[in-house]
C-alpha cells in the first residue's frame, strides 16, 4: 500500500517539528502491524522520525494522519460503528486528556452517555500536540468530515439545518469553544461564530463548580457565583453580577469580563442561551465529561507510547460496542450485574436484609498502625521475672525460625547436588 512519504525524502528533515514546513494527509484502513514500534513524541522529536513512525502505525481505526506547517500533528481514530452511533445522538461531549500518552501528545475525545446501556461511548479520538483555536477548528472540521464519510449521513446541527445535533457539551476552554464556533460559521456564514455558540454550546456545571471552589475569593462571592446556575431570570443574574462587582476583590474584574460574555453565560444558563427550552432541558448539564477519559486511563493505562495507547483504546471501545450489540440482540446486560427493575429490587432487598441482621453495637477495633504504636501495659501483678521470661520465649522462637530456614536451604542444596549427579550420569 502506498504511503504519503514515498515521494518525500525524510532524511532532509533534521530540524525540530516547530521549525520545518511539512504537510501531509492520508486516509488509512489497514491491518495492525504488531511488529513495529512507535516513537515517543516530544518537542525535540525530529520530523523524519515522526514520519517514519507514522508510516509503521497501521491500525484499522486510524482514518487520517496529518502534519501541518506549524508542527501540528493529528492522528484521527474512528470506526464505522462509532460514526453511526454518533449520528443517533442529540448531543456529543468533548474533552482533552493529558495523562494517557507519554510526551507532548494529548487526546481530544468526543463521547456521550447512552441511557439504555448506561455507559459512556467514545465516538472519535484525535491524538494531537497543539490546542489553539485554529487547531481546534481544524480538528472539529475533520470530525464532521469523517462522520459524514463513515456513516453516509450528513453532520447537521438543528439550528442551522433544521435537524441533527442540538448541543455540544464541554468545559469552558475558550480556544476549544472558539474553534467550534469558527467551524460552525463555515457551515452557516450568516451567523457569527460566537452566536453559533449561543445556540449549541453548553458548559459542564461540574467543571464550573470545581473552578469556583479553587478561586481565591471570599465565601460570599463564591456563593454568588454558584447562584448564577440557579437564577430564574436574566435580571436576577445581572443582580448577582452587581453584588460580586461591589466587593471589588483582586482579579474579580477579569472574571466578570469573561463570564459576562453572552456565549460564556449562555453555556451556563438557559436565560442567555439561544437554544430552545426543550433542547436545554433534554440535554445534559451536570455530566462529568472527564469521566470517560478517566475511565479510559484507569482501564488502559497511562504514560503509554502512542501506538500502545491507540491499540488499547481501540480494543477497549471495540469491546464496549460489541457488548451493546449483544445486549440489543439477546437482552444480555452489559455486565454480569442485573440492571433491570426486578434485579434492582432484589439487590435492594438483599441490602435491607443485611442491615436488619447487622448487630447494632460492635466493639471498635483498633487499626494495625495504632496497635503497633500502642505501648504494652502490664498489670501491677506482673513481675520483672515474667517480663524477662516473655523476652526469652520470643528469642527462642526467632532462633527456631532461623533454624528452620537453614534446614530448608540444606535440603535445597542436597536436591541440586542430586540433580547434577543425575545429569552427569546421563
């Protein structure tokens, strides 16, 4: 099979990635090459080394491998099943993970939670090394293009085409959001990029709450920040902003300028969003979008070489999609645990029985650490002679253990000697 490097002399590229213009793209649907090794990419990696490594990286779910003149690398992974499943959903979530691949390569994942199987499904993974708004735009455009190609269905958004996805859930990464907005502006130039975001972009409130917890502001300000999520009208939200501004804490002005932007505020509350009320209510808001990435890291490892990471991720997702297919065909659940209503009632009854039979009062046992640290308290009747006898008995036990170890070693030596004699006789 031809590769994009046959017409390029890779030995000419000896400079680091950031300084050499090089652009190449390819689509791949080949068998896995288990013999090859993939390099660990860092900022000092030579472009010829990356090129040779990617030529070896022949895994079936890789749909595109791309270089760009600013050093941006994209390795796009998706299967036909993932593309078909993605089109069925009203929304998808995006998240950038840093921990699974060793070096400067990160994972940009598209996923969603399926209620029927009660699991998070990964649709699309991009392995990349740069995360600016221009690169995010490039990655979103590639996502929509590959989804259309593999599913044979158009990648539509409801507010543009009248049908399709209604929401994109993400954290409040400005580069990520603006990259999505610019991609959608290409689909519909009649609206500005930030206006498109008000129609579809929704921020995960779990991330927002975590950020608020880490802010260096007073408790009243943090309380007001969280109240924005519960506000019943735009007037109430403006009043909350006014209360925060009046405290005039250090750095609060920058926070206000950012969160008062219509597309940012619209991602947190329906009152500033252009999404329909029905779509806002029926798409998730409190989903932890990092859960899928964390689950992937826990199940497939972290600080892996790129090829191993791609292979393990592919096998992990393939296993999940096979289980879903089996569940649809046979009714067998995703795991051995019975998740039906009857099964839940049975499990609840078992738990209640355990609670009823559980003794009301139990003596509190000290931990091993506390037992080790605790001093031995002797009764007043204990004499010094009894203490000495205990010490002597302990020493005798230690000596007996040592003697047993010596006897075992002697027996091993005798067995080895006999084996050598048998080998010599043969």
